[in-house]
C-alpha cells in the first residue's frame, strides 16, 4: 500500500507564548572586526547590557550575532550602536517582521470612511494592525495569523468600498544577494592582493637578512622593503588594535600588531644607531599571520555553505492570479490565499495546496527522497520544490518566513549560532586570554633582563610570547564544528537545534519510540481482503467504498483510498446511507451493503462462522476486521491496520548495532503493541500508557540510569520529548512535537535516528579534537617562547596555522574526499611545523635554520650570530660546523660576535662531556685547544642555540 506522508512544517510559536516567556522578537547582526574568542565575549557582554535584551549569542565562525529582545524596550538600531561602542562594525542582517499587505482602496471620501475601512480590516481574524491613508487611498495591513488577501478584500467590499492588492516595487532578493556576493569577492581580491604584496616583499627581506650580510646599505634596503609590509599588509591588524585600544580592550589583532610593530620600530632605531635589526622578523610575523587569515576566510566560506545552498533553493518570482489576470511578482509579495500558477519545470514559489492539475513534484532538495511525489487536487506542496510535469494551480498557505524552507533555514541558522556547553570553558579562558598574554610577555622581558641577558634578547623572547599565543583557535574550535555539522545534518534531513542538542544526543543509550506515526505510518490502510460466497475482491471493495464514501471515519477513508490506489472510479454515492452503532449501511444499485464489526453482525443475525478463522488471524496480527454483508449474507472481511513503515525494522537493527536499546511506548493495547514490536524487532514494550503518563515513563527509564532519546510525532508526545535527555521529533508530525524536540527528522524516517546519533558523535569528537589542539598548542608553545626556545618567525608560522587547522578539521564533517584530503594536508603541515620548532627549541638548537653561523679559517672556528660578525674579510653566510684536522693540531675558537658572549663545550647538547670547556668568551675573545688523539670531537655553545659542530682528528 502506498504511504502518503504529511509535508514537514516547522512549529509555529504563538505570539502570546512568546510574550509570556518575555521574548517577542529576534534579530540577526553581521559583525565585522572580530578575530578571536575575546572579541566574541566582548560583543556578547555589550549586547546583553542593552535594556530589553533577553539573550545574545555571538558566533565567531559565522561572524553573526543573534539577539532575542523585547521590542518595547529595544530595537536593532540599539544593538548596532552597542556593537559599535565595543569597537566593532555591525549591520542588521534580519529581524522578525510581521507579514504585511498593501491595498488600493477606492470609494473613500472622508475620515469617517477611513475609520470604517480600518475597523472592517481589524475585524478579520489574523489581522494585527491596519492603517488607512485617505490621501494615497492605500491601506497597510499587518497580518499575524491565517488571514488571506481574499479575506481582506471581502472585508473592504462588505464595508461598502472596493479594494485591490498592490504589488510593491520591492528590491529583488537576488539583487541584494548579488551585491553581497560581489562585495565578498572584492574583499577577497583585496586580501589576495595584500597577500601577494606581503609574500613578494618578505621573500627578498628574508634573503637579504640571512644571506647578504655584506650588502651595502643593507639595513636601509630592508627598511624600504619592510615598511609596505608593516603598513599595508598589517593595516587590518593595526586598525583593529587601535579601535580596541580606544575602548580599553585587546584581542588577537592587538597581539599581532604589537609584536610586529615592536620588531619594526626597534629595527628603525637600530638602523640609525648601528645595532642589529629585526626587519625579517617584523615582515614574516605580519605576512604569515595574514596568510593564515586568508586561509581562514576561505575555510569559513566552505564551512557556511549549507545556509547558502538552502537559500539558493528559494524561488525568486511567482505567477499569481489577481483580478482574473496572471502576473509575475517577486515571491516576497505573495500573500496567503493567493492563487498561483506553477508551470512544468518551475519551482513551487511558496507552501500551499493544489487546487487543480496533476503532476509529480521533486522534493529531494528538502526531504532527500529521490523519487518525485505525485500531486493532485487537495495535496500539499512545499515551496522550493520542482514541478516536473503538469501544470498546477495552487493556493498559497504559508509565505515569507512561514514556509517550510524559510523555517529550515532559520533552524539551521540558529543551530550554527548556538553554543555547546563544552564551549563554556574556552569562553571563560578567552575572556582573560589576551591580557594574560601581555602580562606574560612583560614578565618575560623583565625576567630576561634580571637574568643578565641583553635588552635585545629579552625583546625577542617577549615578541615570541606575544606572537605565538592564539585565542582565535579557541574561539573557532566549537562553532566551526557545529556550523559544519548542523549544515551536514540539514543536507541529510536532520535538523538540529544547536550545540547543546548535539552534545546530549551522542550519550544516548536508550531510544524510546512512539508507535503511531513513528514506527507506523500513522493512518490506517487496507491490508487484507478476504471474500466469501463467490465474491471477487475488486467488486466487493468497490461496493464497500461506495457506501463508506459517506463516512468521515478513518477506517472509511482507508477503504476509499484503497480503491484509488487500485485505480477504481467511484461514480456517485450509495443511497439510503445510515451510520449504525459499530458500522454503516447503504444501498448500491439494488444491493444492500452492511459494513461493521462482529457485534453489529451478531445483533443483525448475520452468520460469521465461515470467516471466523480469518477474523481471528487478523485480530492476532493487530488488524481491525471490517465484516461485509451484501443482501443479508456474509460476503467478506476487510483487514485494516496502521501499517508499519517499511524502514522501521531496518532502523531498529541499525540502532541495535550501535549498542542502543529500543523501547516502544504507546497508548494502544498490549496485544497490538507486541505484534508491531515483534514485526520490527523492538526490545521492550510499554503499552496502554495514557498521554499524560508518557513523560513519567521516560523519567522512570532515566532513574534507572539510562540516557533516553524520545522519538515522537504527536501533541501527546510533547511532554515526553521535553522530559527526555534528547527529544527527536518526526518531521511528518505536529508542530508542538517539533517545538519540544531537540532534533527534527524531516523525512519522518526512523533510519535517520542512527544518522543523527552518528553525526552528533562525530561532531563532538571534532570539537574535542579542536579544543585539544587549541589548548595544547598554547600550553606547549607559550612556555617555550617564555624561555627563549622559539624564534618569533616560527611563532608567526605556528600561529597562522593554528586557526586554519581547527577550521580544516571541522570541514571533515562534510564527508567529501576534498575536505578529508585538505584536513589531512593541513594537519600534516601543522604537526610537522610545530613538532620541528618544539624539537629544535627543547634541544637547544636554533628555532629556524641559519640563525647561527660559522666561518672557517686556517685552524680557526669563528662563532657568531647571523648578521653580527665583526671580521669584515670573513664571508658572513651560514656554514656547517664540521672540520677535519690532523692529530696535534691546535684549533683557535674565536667569538667573532659583535654583541653576544659564547662558549665551547665538548659533547652534544643532550649529552655533554668533560673533554674540554672554554669558559665564557666575550665578544672578540679567543680560546685554543690542541687535539692530540684521533677521533671525532663534537662541541656546542651552551649560551646560544644553533652553534653545534664537530672536529674530526685523523
């Protein structure tokens, strides 16, 4: 038997319910300038301080803020002002707006007419407000309920005037989207141009700083090359830092700006005072972190693709019939009650009901079902689905923000904005992260000075601390994963309410299923036709259907639907139709037909013995037996049952494979419930439960230590859905059930429960990985920077990789090969870079290659930091510290460094020996040692990393 599913609709929350909760409206802001979790905390605090704001959630990954507020106390403009006062930029992206209609009213002559029209419009159920202007002869009507355009026109006509709908010359949505997309492309082109400038200048800066020590006017060339990098490429960091400083705040951009600027400004002073410069450090810090920001922007764009895909499904125009004329209007101007024409190949503009025409509609973009669904008059159609074949005439029922697609977009958007409880620790740390880093940097500088190190060495260590710290990864760890996970869920027909739902669902070990509409179809269907006394199935079914056409009983509708499925025509009706206690009767032609239960037949004296075995079998299978008698003789029995969904058994098997116990909770009798449970393999049955007691049964299971997910579709399931650890509502059910659930399964397919649990587990696993990386990265590398084990250049590379790593790891949830490959590549680069830098820092070697240099003369070893050699005739390029001499040779070790003290220690850094030790060698000092015995003699400088070598004696 075919299964007809009720289209999914997102729950409608009544306005009075919102007012009782103290919440009346929501607004979304696009917030620019946020770079890390501390920015998020600052914006949230500012918004929550605005009078009338009930809640505010800011998402770094989507760069959006969602505010719930009382419109009597606040409005979106006050939110923009609050965000601006916090040092960021904000624009109103959307806000809840009531549906409005504009009417052209003719026949009014005075203020009394105006008042009469207004009163007539306000009496229409669902009209919240109406304003009429005599000069323009226009009426503006705010619709808050199910009022249609026809209702408004009729009300005006009854008041003695004439009205016609006015289609406003609204700006097309596609134009706005095109402008936003063009703006995003321009912004990305600017980023790429700055990045190209930064890389193009940083590479020669690095080459000159490390390998062209003897270059004439070297520092002046470096100043000229570094200035555009610091000023142009780094301007976004400097601007953000200055704006935050004006408001007494700091963020990630402050770290980057301060770190790069200290190195740059110090180098300028050093250029004119003859000291060592750090232009390469300033350029690489800014360029590499800017590269990270560009990669981050690209990854964010991929992560937020789910919303764009859903928005792209919306129809742009609709063909409406008004005043007997067809006209194309923007879909935003369609009103409830409008009659629309949908031609083959077009998208259904809004949700509605088919008035005429036959066609098949592709609903795969919303339900995931690949096969088109047949539509005929009376069937519901969903906006954004595609009419495949015939011409359809439909009446609009849900428009604007009330359509299924708009509600799904809103739900996905809310899910991507919502925070998971696991994010709370990261938020608390992020609130004090940046100030703490500046304090650590200051302590580092002072500590190095107290230890007797040079101001330059202290400055380098402090810069490394500032640059290596990355609050951005902490801020993106949770929202990036939730954004991708909820988007992936939407593509699979699984709608999540947010991070808290994800976190709860992954822990479920018991799934409680409602029976009717969840395990079963939720509507009775004919399952068996057993005939007697020579009757044929089709002939008997047609007779019964003609009688049952006069009844509204669900079993009667099942009989009529069965004839439709078999392709029968049912012309006319039975005559003499009569509803009896336990059945019906009527006359078809010259035959009297009685349909009913055993009690009715017993009272009528109709023998049922010939079919008693068949009746007992049907009842044993939890089916309703409808007896049929024609002209007083038993003619057959029709079995009707609420059939099990074809996918229910497979869904239960999948849940069992996941180690989850499945329980059925129903108000039906035990015999029926157990029969259905056996058919699908359910573990336990709790039957004959009153609706009010379902929540108590869920609580009883929870008290037994079970983590319960309740799955239901009816109003009576709502309390149990709310009581459960995770409520899962079927998309084919009621609005109330979906409002109470944490997850909605759009297709009403139980197999999606396992998918939802798996998605939840994978998303939470990704969040933990992201947070582990973000915390571990900072915990490991910041101490290394404090103790001078990390070069600021390496710190910039590592910081740039940190947030990109978190985003690419989150993108793995999309499940595509490209996302898996990209995540693997980024993780490999990040782990290699961080691991290499950590190893070299801990082992005492230079954080990057070439930070120390050797120049070899005859039986001499010249030791100096790159760029600080004093012997002019010596080439100042990096050279390996390996030399072969004959036994008895005396080697002179020379501190050829202009600034730093060095020493010579035998052995390796990990295993020093007592062979020889020079003691402290100040700049210019020498020390000699004679190698008499053949062998290999490693040595190192314990004061500075990167100076390691060996003497081979033959």
